[in-house]
């Protein structure tokens, strides 16, 4: 049986509603659980693109090959579909030669898809292909899927490890300080804000409006605001605002300065949208689009106020998430991939590789998906945002 | 009276429907028409943003100051509105200190606006402010406005020169080989195509769709396609296509390769849109949006064909046009600004500074606005596009 | 008298050779020590360039102005020279308008210089100009100078606060987890490594050799190695190596792979250089140049071995350190500047603003300059470097 | 026999010392000289790196494969060494899969070397390997080598075509308006100048000195100067200057402005260096290093003048030339490669693909290497440089 040791102990804390005292530190272990010469591994990437996915794939393959001597690594195509036989996606064999320059490319060489698949079918595939170790790169839903797979493996009494590698460009996974791709996303987001500012300043009563990623947590919007001093209003899911207060503040700004830049995380102002409860294939609630909503509201408001404004709306999401990782994220992905391999080879399972206060850790999946990490509206980050933009602390 | 010499001669060719044999070469002249110590100049920027506007403003101010000793240069705010008294826009005084780092910023420091203003009001402003030389940076509509101003100046018998500096990110002005900002736009466009490719390849039957600028001429789309070998279909206004042919070709590609990248110039396929003849404030026909149209058509078509596709639509226009000029365009804007000043100081008027076969030229406004420059579907450029994408020469 | 409170308590730990238990958290305080309407502040930048200096200057000026209402901020020119009357450098008045776009420029708008000046002369200047709060941006030597100034202020019984803002591109200051400019430097360094790899691979037995910053600590070299997987040998001050072992390893690599990339921190291999004990104007030991030394040693060794090699040596230091801050560092500099102002306005003095585990802190200058932060050769970072490059753990 | 037609006619003009009236236009021809199903092709890259080499290799391979159906393309390794049997370099087989992402990498995937090899040995290799078409990518020396090969082929009566693709980052080949990589080089050079300016402005009497490529022609230095308005002195091979005049001008500038930026092409001021007539392996004269020479002369001069200056010397050559091509150059390389294939498949030989006034042309090698293209000191480009830097037209 695979080693669950500390992970189970930690899970007991979570069951009791307590924060676990410490996570196990990541890194190579003295004892290796698998025989590398016979081990077959698999990698699967799920959900939306994020800078650095290819870096992680590459790091896992190279570490398995050069650090442990594992010779066979399969890349399953198009997310969990690739683990489901009836889709007929042939897996890609990942050798050092195949992954050599992979880190220079955005996207995922394996392809991805959203949404769950039948757990039993996926474990069938793992059994039939004789996979001993599966690495799943994905967010919340993917990690829950990985946990389902690990549990089914347990029920069948198989010797297959499942290691999750957390991917969330929003950086909103609990007990994990920073996820890969986040810094690249902030960098790229500043370019969109730069454009929004140039457009706004280039027109009389110009409003540059940028929607950034962040369904439940506004970290990208907040850090991009700090990194680019042209933002006048930063709207995030964690801080409620009313249309009236926002539009009045915007009017005042335009009257004084003749242009304004607004940044909105995609999950901001959801109460304003009377969001219907549709869910996408991954089970995420379909949010109404705050970007086009705000654009239309601004236009309506100023039309009524008989003030001519020029709103330029920019939605850079696809461009941001498909960029290659920047050097910070590249270095981070490399160490993340290495530590995922160390954990898997040591016999860990049902866990994700996290990081906290500059150390890599082993985090039980249950802990990682237990709640979302969000901006604290009274904390240092949001205070910095408010004092930089000069926006009112309360837009209600 | 201002010198019209060769320009009038050239215009006679145009009147007779003939191409003019040669344009006057640009550059400094021995005789200066104005007394620099008394001359007041004005600059105005109109229409949409374009990389390099600030470079041109800076080059004009520095050349007037350092090459000729002109001490007073006004920047009129928000396009032709700034020349119209009743808007109340205070002009900005442009000194070398003010423009020193201007070339490092995208947008226009003066602000811009679309649409014409009353010619007589604008000439009133020039008279009242005692402006001797006006530089207008803008496209088709702006140049027609400049010609109107020059003609009214002529009628009033004033000693005011009007020099046009052609700005069209689409690079579609006649008798002018390349306009500033075009190369930067192509560069930036390749980033959007990169993203479209990563998104397309990252999904089963992924289609990355990019709309690029180009209302009547597809130069940006064509060159960006050559610069980025991931494009499978390039659609431009100059080459007609039918939906059926395009969608069938796309289906065939997806069946074979599982992803595709489509680039469409904004003016492509206008016959398909049954464009209504609305016109915007500058008098340009309002085109239907080919980007969202194609996105919806692709989705509908494959839904009917019961083939699941994933279309990612990217519209990078605002981001592209608000970038600072790249080094090529910076150098070009510098020389363009210098030559505009040389032309103005030498007493030329009613002309734009063009360039042709690596030389700067003086082009009568009438010639520049006479017809659009477009891609020749049988020429070298389009042949290169077709042989790179592998798309059928005829998509009908 | 200025508040020293916790700082003095912390210093007692240091005197006893113990690590201080906790640093005071940074941030705004309820009580403000100075009357903002009468306060005059000064900023000085010393030592070599580093990405983000202008960001910090800007953040300090804007925070003083908008958060506290301080109206007069002087920028002293050319480091401590600017505080020394006899140099005759007129200070620059720093208003919000002056610093508005400053963060987009590399370098320092104030100019810098190396080396100490007479403490008494500098305090004379502060007295004569009626400065109440001095911000010094600089490294080790600068911070020692700031401490001298603070002590002299104490002796004279003046009400002048001195706040240090740590600047070290090498990221080698104790009790401070990361210093500004470091991430930008790592990013830029990867470009030089990219070039070194292209040059090396482009020649038979090509060796690309890059010298990076890092006099005593090899953090830039180590992280740039992780971020760019083309490095085969990373040499840092913290890990001793012998020429024989290094050159033999290099020979073996060339025989097998025909090219190699070597990255050396400037302080690596100093024992090999029989460094003479010269010191520069700032009192730093003048290190021999490991870059040219290695280049010559490699050439000699392979000449003797009758093996034709082609060594391309790249020293990107000036280019790296003069770049503008990247978005990560921009956001960091903003918060750093704000917290320096908060500390100063609350009456703190003789301290630097540090950061540790994602929090900003107040660190006594004595603690910050007590010892250098270095790579732990048995730690996670160096293990990552060794497992990525594949270089022998011991090159002796 | 291969078709020489117009080329021979053109050569007769050159023999008589006349400029040829027109070059043959490039492009696909109706008749194909070779049977694609049996044709084997070779590519070789010689001399120093240049942005875009891999783009050209890729374009040639893809055009041969997709446009003509040629299935076998060999990449000879390490320049003309790869064509010389006794070096034992195994050629690389270049398939569409191998070259697919090649354009995203700087350098040359084939490796390069300098210097000539025995023509007879190289033609032996071509015969033995049954190569029908050889593409040589290189500069002056390489093209002369290609001509030698073509002549030997003629003597032996073989059916082997030789097509030169001109590579010179300096853009100094006659009858060819622009060579690939040049625009990328200018772009990258501006970054070094940016750094030099930041370093210069960051120190009292700071001098930023940048050496750029340009052995005989200063085009990179001149265009980079136009693209970056911080340059105060631009020194090129085409315009003589004396040390006295230059140093006096520099002194005056420092006294007034306290910093200066100097850009020198590597071939500038060679008369000052008393260059000894050494030649490198390619037969080029070994020039003394103007960069370190000027640095030392500036230091000496101001030491004698008892004026403290701080000279920062930047030599970015390796970094510039190993960058990937920018989008402009990528598009250009693509069309260049296609046209080289069209020429070769049509039976042309002993020629290079040139471009002139926006058209691709066939230029006899003899014409291309007949003389160097240089800056005209009385022309538009140099006038632009002088009027931007404000440097004296005569520095003698």
C-alpha cells in the first residue's frame, strides 16, 4: 500500500475544522517506493491554459528520467478525456528529446479539456496501461478528480500513486502561497492596463476598462494595480461595491482629470449581475460578464448625465494565459516539477505539491480544495491597492 | 503667398487621372519662408491611436526648436476640437523639456478625437493665436480636414502653412509606401496570433480566431501571417471568400490536425455582413464586426455538423495601437517629423510628407487621399501568404 | 527625541550574538511624529544602479505628498556627494509631477556615487536645509553611512529621522528575504544565458561563458540557472571549486555534447585569483575578474589539450542593472516606499525597511549589515541548481 | 547545364565596370529544372550568428517539401567544415518536423564556422552524397566560397545548383537593400544604448560607451542612434574623426550636461588604431578594438584634464546577434527562403537572392561581393544622425 502517513494525520485536523499544524516538507526521500526501471508514469493537464504548464511537464519528465531513471512517461491528451478509452486519444510518449525546448512555448503540449470523466473508466485505463504514477496538473475540479481517482485506486487495492500539481492562474488555492503562472499573468496584465491608460488619456473623458482573471479572488487585479500606477479603480470579488457609488466616483474623476482607468476582476460585482446559476462543464458557476456589464452601465449612466465619454474595453484573458512562463515562473515550475516527482517516487499519493513561506510542501488534496484563498480587505495588499489608486475604501 | 510650385503641377496630373511622374523630394531647403524668432506653430492629432504619434510630436517640436530656433509650439488638445474655440480645450505648450521622454509612451500626449469640425472656426483660432504653421497628424479624414483648412487659409489670404503627417496603422494611403506604426502593429499582432495558436492547440478541435486592424486593406493581417507561421487562414478585404468554402476548409483542417488558427482583417468579408451604411463621427462607414460574426458562424456550423469545437476569439486592437513605437518606427517617426518641419519652414502647404522607395517625399493631399493602397491578390505579398498558410487561393 | 523603542530591544539581541525573535511589522501608525505641513524631506541614492530605484523614489514622494500632505521633498544629487556642501550639487525638488512617469525609467533620476563622505558635513547640510526626514537608498556601505548620520544626529540632539531602503541587486542583506530589482535582474540575466547558449551551440566545441552579478552571494546566478535550462555549470562564491576539476568536467562535456554554457557569479572562485586586497571608493574589496580569468584559463587549457574550442564571453552587468523594474519589482518597490514613509512619519529612525515571509518589517541597520545572506550549499536552492545543470556536486 | 541566362548578361556589365541595368526578379518559374522526387538538397550556414538564420533554414526546408515535393534535405554542420569529409561531421536530416519551431530560436541549428575549406573536397562531398542543390547562408567570404564551388561544379560538368543567401548583420552587401537580421539587430542595439544612457545619467560626468557591429559600414550604429534619441556621438567607419576633436567635444558636453552617450561601430576610427594587418580565419582583416581603445583614451584624457569621469563600456555584440528574428525579419526570412528555393528549382546557380526597393531579385555573386554598401556621409541617413545627436558634422 502507498504511504499515506502524515497526510492522514493532517486530514484529521481538517475533519475537525482545525488548521493543520504543519505540512510535510517536500524533497527527495531516502527510500524510493517504485522500481524506476519498471515504472510507467502518466501526466495529464486539465482546465484552462496557464503560463508554465509546459515547464512543469518538462520538469517532471526530465526529473523522472535523469534523477530516477524512469524511461516511460505518457502524456495523456486533452485532459481527463485522454484517460477515458472511448475518446480514442492516443497518448504522447514524452522523452527528454520531446520536452527539451517545451518551456519556451505557452499553452500545453498535451492539450486540455474541462469537466470530469468517469472515475472508474480512468482507473481502468491506468490499470490497462500499467501506469504506476499519475501526475495531474489542474485546478480545483481537477484536484477533486484526482482525489476520486486515488480513492478508486485505494478501493481496488492498486499500487498507483496520484500526485496533484496545483494550477490556478488566480492563485486562489488554500495552504498554497503562490501558484505557477501567477507572476507571468500579473506581468502580462500590466500591458493591458498600459493600453487602457493610453486609450483613456487619448480621448476626452476617456475610460479604459480592463477585465482580468479572478473568479473568486482578485489577486491578479490587485497586484497588477500595484505594478502599474495608472489604475484609478480596482474592483475585486472580495470587496463589495454598488453601481451608484462607483459611477458617481467615476464621474467626479472624469470631471477633474478627464480620463480614468478601471480594472475589474472577472468575479467582481457578481451580486450586481443577478447571476443565474448555470455551471460550465467543470462544474464552475457561470458568472455573468462584469466587463461588458460595466461598459454598458458606464455608457448608459453618462448618456443620462449628458456627458460624452469614450469607453475602451479590453479583455486580455486569452493572451495572458497562453504566454510562456517568465523567468520567475520558469524557475518555480522547475522546482515544483522536481518536488512532485520526489513525492511520487517516495510513495506519496492523494496530495498536491504546495509551497508556503518559500518552502515546498505536501498538502492533502482535501486541504487544498477545502476553501479558497482570498484577499483580506483589511490586510496589507488591499490597503496598498487603495492607497495607490486613491479610490474610496468603500464604494457603497 | 506660400509656395505651391511643384505641388500644383502634380495636382494637374491627378485631375487628368494620371499618376504623377515624380514627387518632390523632402529635406531642408536653402530658403526659409518664415522668421523663426516670430513663428508660432501648432500640432494636432486626430483619429485613433497608432504607435509613434508621440515620437512624431517630439520630432516636430525638437526640430522646430533646435534646427530652426522656433520657440513657441502649441499642442491642440483632442483633435480638431482643440482648434475649435467653443470646446474650451486649453492648448498645451510644447517645449523640449515637455517632449523629452515622450517617445517612450504610447498614445498621444495631446489627446485625440474623431470627426470634422467647422473649418472657419478652426481657421479663426489659427488667426487669433497667430499660428504660422500647423502640423496635422491623422488619416484620411484628418487630411481632408487639413486640405479644407489650407483652402480656407488661401481664401482669406493668410500666411499659414498646413503640413499633413499621414497616420494610418493600416498602411493604406496612396503614394506612401509605409506609414509609421505599421511595423509595430505587425509585431504586436504576432503576439495575439501566438496566443490564438496556443489556445487552439490546447483544446481538441480548438480554433483560435484573431481580428486585426485593416478596414479596407489587409496589410497588417498579411504581414503578421508571414511573421508567424501558425496561421492557417488569413482573410483580408481584398480577397473575397464565401462562408461555405471557408467553413468546409476549416472542417477539413480540424479533422486532420485538430486545431486551426484564423486571422481576419476587420474589413474582410464585408459583403457577408450585409453591412448597413451607418457612418461614424469621422464619416467612415461602420462595418459589421467580422470577428464576432465568424465566431458565431463557426460555432453554428459545427453544432449542425455535430462536431464539438472550441473557438477562442481574440481582438487585440486597442492593445496593438496603444503600444509605444518599436525602434524601426521610432527612427522612421524621427525622420518623418524632421521632414515635416523642413517642408513647413520652406513654405510648403497643403501637402503630406510621404515616403516611397526609401525616400521621403512631398505628396499633395489630393493625391494622398485619392484612392486606397491595397494588397494585390496576384502580387508577391499575397502569394507569400497563400504559400505559407497553405490555404486555398480561392475560398469561394 | 525620535522613537527607538523596539529597535533598541532588538539590537540588544544582536549584541549578545542572538537572532532577534521578531522584527516590528511595518505599516502606518496611529500617531504621526512630524507635522507634515512643516516637514521637509530628503532622498539620496548611492552605489551602483539597480532596477527599481526610480520606483522607490516615486513611491516615497507620492506617499509623502498624498498620504501625509508633505509638500517639500528634495532629491540630493549623486549620492552622499549631494549632502556634502562643497561639491556644489544643487538638489532637485521632487513633486508629484516630476516623479509621475519615473517608474518607467531605469537608473536613478538623482544620479549616484560610490564611497563615504564626512558625516558631520552631511548632517550640517541636513540642519541648514531644515530636513526632518532623510531616506537613503543604498547597499551595505550606504546603510553604514546612514547609521553614522543617525548617530551624529543623536549626538547633536536633532529631530531628524533617517530611514534606510535596502538596495542590493545581489539580494545579500541579512534579515531581508528579497530586495528590489533582484527578480528583474534574474529575468534579464536569462537573456544573456540564452545568447551564450546560442553562441555555444553555433560553434563546434563552443563555450558560452556569462559573468553575472554576485560579489559574495550567487543568488542571481543560481536563480537564472533554474530559469534557463541551458546552463551546464553554475559557479558561485559559496561553493568552492578547483580549476582542474572544472576544466576536466568541461572537457568531458565538450567531447560528448560539443558545446557548454558556464555561468559564473562575479565573486566565484576568488581564491583562484589570488585577489589583491585593493578596495574601491565604497570600501569594497576589488575582486579580480573571474569572467576574463576563466575565459583565458579555458583557452589555455584546451590549447594545451590540442582541442580547438570557441569561447564567447558575455558580461551583461551594466545592461541588467540599468533596466526598468519588471512588474513584480514595481509592485514591490511601491509597497517598500510606502512603508519607508510610514516608518519615517511614525518617528522611527536608524532602521531599514525589510521584508520577511511576505511581510514588511523594521530592521535595525545594525542587524541588516551584521552579516551577508548567502546560498546554503546543502539547501533547497543549490540542490535544485545541481540537479538541473547536472554538474557534479563537488567540482574539486 | 544549369541556366545562367540573364546572370551572365549582367556579369558582362560588371566586367565593364558598369552598374547592371536591372536584376532578374525572383519568384517561382513555370519550368522546374530538377525532378523533385529524386532531388537531394543541402544547406550550410557559415560565419557569425545573425538573427533569422534558423528562419531561413526553416523556410527553405518547408518550401522544398511543400511547394515542390522534395523529400531529402541535409543540413551540413559547422559551416564549410561540414562539406569537408575529413572533419567527420555527420549531416543533420532536415524534415518539416525537425524545423517546425526552429524560427523561435536564435543562432543556427546547424552550427557554423569561419574560414574557407578546399573547394575540391567540398564538391567531392556534394558528388558523393548526390546533392543537386546547395544553399549557402553566409556573408562575403561564404559567397566567394559558393562561387568557387559553383565554378568547380562547372569545370566538372555536374548538374548541381548553388544558391547563396546573403547574411550580413551589418547590411553591407552591394545591390541588396536590406539583409535579414538587420532590423532585429537595430532593435536589440537600442537596449544597450538605453542602458548606456541610464548608466551615464546615473553618475556625475558619466559616459556610456557602446560598441556596435559594423566592420566597414555603420548602418546599425546609425539606425540605432535614430531609434534612440539619447545618443550624443555616433562614430562610424564611413566618417573620419580625430581623437582630439572628439575628446574636446565630449569635454564640452560633460561640462554642460554632465553625462554623454557615445556609440561606435566596430570599424570606426581604424586609422587611429594603427591596425596591424592580421586576418582571421575567414580572411577578414582583424581590426583593433575601437571600444576598449576609446574607453582608455577617454579615461586618460580626463585624468590629464583633472576631471573625474565615470566611463561605462558596453559591448552587446554576442547578445544582439544571437537573438531570434523579430517579426519583421521573420516575415522577410520566410520570403527570402521561398525565393531561394524558387531560384534553385528553376535551375539558377552562382547567384544570391537579393532585394531592392521592395522586390526580391537574383544577383550574380560577382556583383554582390564586388564592393561594400556604405553610409553616404552627405546622404539622408547621416544627415538625420547628425541632426539628432547634435554632434558636429566634422569631428576633425
